[in-house]
C-alpha cells in the first residue's frame, strides 16, 4: 500500500475557468459547486468559470472558490475509485485557506460550513485594514534565519510593523505588514543579499498581527460550527504539528489568521512520516513547485483536471 499525503493550495492559485471541465462532465463535481452556490446564496460558480479576473481575486471570492475546486476534484476522485479519501490517505494539510479545504476533504467540516467560513474569513481579513496602507512581498534568495535576525533590529521602532507571514520553502519567505514598514525593510533585505523582492497583488496583509480583528470575527463564526475529529492525520499551519481534537483545531484556525504559515516545517513533518507520495489537489501547482524547490525525497505531483485523476488512478490504483 502506498502511503499518500494530500495537500491543498491557498490564495494565489486561482484562475478564471478552473473546475469548469469537471462541472460540465461529472455529476459529483456539479453537486459540489451547486452546494457552495446554495450555501453562499450566490452563483460563485459563474464567477469562477466565466467571471472577471479582478472579481475572482477579491479575497471573499477567492477563498471559497479555491476550496470548491479542490473538493470537486476530491469527490470525483473518490467516485472513480469507489473509496473515500480517508480510505487511502495518511495525512492531509493545506496552505492558509487550504487548511479549511483539507478538513472538508476528510469530512471534518461539511462543505456548506467551509464555504460560509471562508467567505467570512475573506471579508473580515479585508475589513481589518480598511483605510490602512499595507503590503505583502515575497523575499527570494534569503534564508529565514537571516530575515528574522534583521527583523529583530526593527521590532522596537515606533509604528514599525513587518512580519513573516509565510515560511514557504528555503529561499522563499513572505512578509506582511504596513506598507511603509515593508518598503523600508525591503531595502534592508536587498542590501543584505536578497535576490529579489516581489510585490504580491493581494487585498490585505495576511498572516500578520494586523489580522487580529479578523481572528475575533472567525472566533465568533466558528463557535457554532461542528468540527468532527479527523479520521486521519491532519497538520495545522500554526504549529506544523498533528492535531485532532476539534476544540484545538478551532483554536488553530483562529490563530492561523494572524500567525505565520509554517509550510516548510509542515512539509518536513510529512516527509519524515514515511510517506511515499505528496499530491497537491486543486487549481495550479504552486505547492508542487515548492516541493520541487525543497528537493524532498518523496514522489510529488498535482491533480488539477480529470485527466490528472485518470493518471493518478492508473499509476496508483492497485496500491491504494
């Protein structure tokens, strides 16, 4: 039996038209998109399939949109195999909003709740920084330890707010915070050897302390949501550790809004868990690219289309 981990993408992987092929050709996928449209009382599927790119990039749309595409792929895969994901998977985890997707994929959160939570999450993140100039950047070519050491020299400065938002992989760190602080610190990084500083076109500075108002909103939103104990191993973003108690999962989902996404550590955790394959499932292959940069020992690939599902089953079906 092959030991498999499924990973689910976060913001930045979206594209207009994602999931349309599945929706048109597979009833299980259509059921997923229809369920999310009903939960949100909005034709989000139309925005995903045919909408304006700027409309899809709105955080309140992007987050449930990426989730629904991944779950549609999961349900079609399950249907083709005649098995639930939990029957042939060892570990699930997701990058930022992908954490909700990973929990939904194993039925710890139902899809309607996941869609509503991600809509609230996206809106509250945006609303946390209304009328505040903010920025997120990707720092390429400097290791985390160097960035943290340089940051430590600025943390006591008045009105300075620039924090590590994502530790994605060695040499790719995301910073988030107030625009002036991020701009000034970016100059320091460039003079300290950063290969490039890439501006991220996002509507809010995710995973930094400016998001604490959004965390309070999510705390309220999660109060009445039923989260079931995962049937398989689940790694959270905040600690990059396995957790399974529903109250602890809720706690980490709240903390995740304003804390660093420890993705590099999470993938290391997976790779040390005697996993044979790491499969990204959803739009794009951003996480697969990070796995390539990390040079992990396990086989890794991505599933974005029905053709990818067929290839996955052809390659692994007898060993699942």
